[in-house]
C-alpha cells in the first residue's frame, strides 16, 4: 500500500502556498517580456515625439535668434561699405578732377578740404598730396607734415600697388582714433600721385553704436588681426585686443554660435568689410532671448519624464497584476486537475480494496470458523496425546487469520472514500496507521523509525483523510531524503495549550538555503525528472485548510525537520 | 441445551454450517440458511430469538431481510455480519433496526456474547 502514498507525492494537489515573489523563472521571464514590450510600445513614441519636438522648437528658437542678427549685420555691413565708398569716391573725384599742380597748391588744397568737410558733414581730419617718390607735396591739417617722405611705409607701397588703401584705426598725436583713406591717380606709365585723407572714426562709430544699446548685445569693428577698431561695450576701447578668435573670412554675412572667454554661449554675426581690413562684429548673448526656450525645454523635459514615470508605473502594476493573475490561475487549474486525478485514483483504489477485502474476508471467516470448530472438537474429544499439539496448530491458524483480517481492515480503513468530515482523532494512532503503509519500505531499506509520543496528548478535532495525506507526504519525503540505513524521528508534543505538534526529522541530504525558500511553491522540485513539485505545496495547502501551520528547518548534509502544528479544536468547530 | 434459538443467514454455506455446529456445541439451538428468502420463510415457521444476518447476499440482501423481518416479527433481534471491514454499511443496518454488527471473520465467543445481549433485550 505504499504506492498510493508515493503517487500522492507526485500527483495530488492542494492549496498553493503564500505568495513570495515570483515562484519560478517562467513567470519572471513572462513579467519581463510583458513589461519590456509594453514599455517599448508605450514609451518609444513618447520619447521620439519629445525628441522631435525638442529639436523642432530649438530650431524655431534659433531661427528667431539668428535671423535678426544676420539682418542687422548685413545692413550694417552695407552702411559701413557705403560710408567708406562715399569717402573713397570723393577722394577719387578730387584726384581725377584736379591736376597735380593744382593739388600741390596749398591754398587750393585748403579750399578743397573745406568743401570736402562741408559736403560730408565733418569726419575728414586732414588731406595731403604725395608724389610717386613718396614726398608730401601739400598738406592741410593739424600736423606739420610737409616734406615728409612716405616711400618706405607699408601704406604707400600698398596704395602704389593697388590704387586704393584704407588703413586700420590708429591714434595720432591728438590721441583721437582715426584711419586713413588713400587713392592713387596715374598721370603716365610710371608717374602718379596719391591723395591721402585722415578720417575721424566718430561717424563710423555712429553707424555701429546704436546696435549695442540692448544689454545682451554688442557691436564693433575689429581688424583682421583681432584689434578693436571701434569701442566695444564688452571688450573695451579702440585698439584693445579682441579676446576671441577672429572669425574666418567669408564674402557674405555669417552668424556663428560659440562660447565666450568665460565659456558662456554667444551668437556672433560678422561681415568682412570690402576693400578694408575691418570686420564688423555683432554679438548677442542668447540667455535673454533663449530664456523662454530654456523654460519651455525644462517644461518639456519634466512633462516627458513625469509621463514616462506614470506610464512605467502603470505598466509595472499592470504587468504584475496580469502575471500574478495568470500564475494564480495556472496554480488553481493545476491544483484542481491534480486534485481531481488524485480523487479519482483514490476512489478507484477504494472500490478495488473494498471488493478485495470482501472477497478475502469471506474465505477468511470460513477458515476461522473451521479452525474454531476443529479446536472445539479436539477439546470435546477424549484426551489424546496430540490434543495439545492440535490446539496449538489451530491457534496458530486463527492468529494468522486475525493477521490477514487486520490487513484487510487497515486497507479498507485507508482507501475507503469518505466525504471530508471532522472527527476526534488520536494523532498517534493515525501516525501509526500511516507508518504501517511505509513499514515494509523501512524494513527493506533498513531505515530506523523512532516514534516518540507523550502519554497525555489530547485528541484533536480534524479531518482524518487530510491528516493522512499530510503525514504521508511528509513521511514519504523523509523516506526519500534518507539513504538506506538512515534514521527518521517522529516526535509529538504540545508546544502550547490547544496546539499539538508533530515533527518529522530525518538525517538525510538536507535542503540548501536557496531551495528552502521555495519548497512550498507549486512546481518547485529538486527531484529531477520525476517530481511535479506539488507534494509539499499540497501539504502546505492542506495544513492551512485544517487551520494548522507547517515549519521547516534544514541543514544541508545533516537533515531536515518538518514541524506540523495542529489546533486541538478544529477550524470549523 | 440453552433455550436460545438462533438463525444464521449467510450465502457462504460452509460458514453457516460450521457456525451452526459451533453454536450447537456451545448449547445454542442454531439453524442455518443461505438465502434471504429462505430466512424469511424459516422465521415465519420457527420461533427464533436472534437472527445473525450477512449484509451482502445474492437475491435479498441483509438490509432487505431486516425490512421484511421488522414487518413480520418486530420482536426478533438481528445481528449483522459484514465482510467490508467498515462500519458504514453496518450503520445503515443499525438504522434499519439491527441490534448490532460484527465484522468477519468473527470470534465465536464475541458472537455468543452479542447473541445473548440481543436475546436479553
């Protein structure tokens, strides 16, 4: 009769144990897959949309920022070029219109200079004529420059070569910044003269300074060597060094973004002024204008992050809910299925056992009565030398019949299918009955089973069949855990009033700490290949069902102790 | 000879014969039949104090015989024999009016003790 017990270990089911994280890798994997795929589906569009919006808004803001700078730089470039071109044209007109001799005439040059200043509203500081040998022929202006030779000077060589020259800004004796415009007039194959005017930078600055009115912007001229040619609100006065790198040459207006000397972002619009070494620079600090963008960007980031967190939370909750539900349904279905299978099996065994018992009990009864009659007859007969021997043989037959009878009774007592019901149970008798089924296995495998029961233990009110299942599972597991010749100790006690405890300790292989956490979980098994991992799960469920609790303690390599604590008064009492 | 009159009813003829003989050895007037129908017939004819009745028999089974007996002779006490090793069938018999039950195989002394108790009722 050990077979049903052994099968129960692997097929019957019970209540699933309490939730303790995810029971198996399968559900963990399912959770990961569901959560991850939902995350991808839900978050990817949000993130893509957020990134696209971010770049779109950024582009729009940058366009708003860069366009006016580009426009202003372009306008100022034209204005400056026009200003210089006017002065250059005036000088060209004079040098082409007047003869060398006329211009050499000091009085005539003074008249021309006066007319020039009147026509152009000031700005011209002096005017001088230089011959092709570099000699100053005539001069009108604040300095004593007559007779000076310029032939070894760079500007003279340049104007001789190119026909026109606009100098960088410099401070003369009066410490006033100005620059020089010189034009050449050729009178023969190798003869020419040069008209040279010094121009005050004030009128030039007027065209630039109004652009620096806003605190976030600055506009100025620099030379190609990076020297300020007009005062800058940020970088200092004329002839100071421009601290940033000179922007690269370009024929058209350019707007670039770069970091200033302190690492702050700035937008720099610039234009190379034609036929001069001037570069017009318009600087705008983007913080003020970009403030709105930065605030919008923060809002976008916060909105996206909060949305993503919300979505993640919902996905986590949803996936967890779904997988838990699925797992609960799986466990429930498996439990119902196995329970049904177990019930059917037990019912079949019960019918078979009842039939066998009845068929055997009748012939046993005949043997019993025949033997009894034989004994009666012997006792009634005259004294015979073999009477005692006869009686002894008959007693032996009757005892054997009793043994057979107890076997059939026990078989029926266990296998008979009865409806679950609460009754008063002597646990020690029930345990002995359970052990009776495993007795043969213990004998064959030389397993020592010690049974320790105190005398004064109360009977408990419980369900006999469920208790049989519980102890069959636990004791059968102990049998499976020990080697041949091992030891199992069953100790009963009353740890507290109203509770009866049964501990089943084996000196078997023990359970690792990691496995110990999972042993009551459904489908968890260490019996590779032949365990369904439901035995202890069922036991756990049954113990809970009848109001008890189960505890386990194990040391790997030393053994395992299962303690089952049962209430004296039944759960439904 | 005891004045007790006992009818044994069991489909196992050999069992009936042996038990009858053993009871008679012990001074009890015992008769045996192997079918429920015969039992009812015999009870109508004879004057039995106690009927020892097997639960499971071909034809009329123990419970049906009890039903008939209680109808004909309510004063006769019935002791049931069951081979099922469980009390459930016997419980049904007790509810139907049987005095007590014994599970096969029975001890002769125990049987006689119960027969006497039943007869004393």
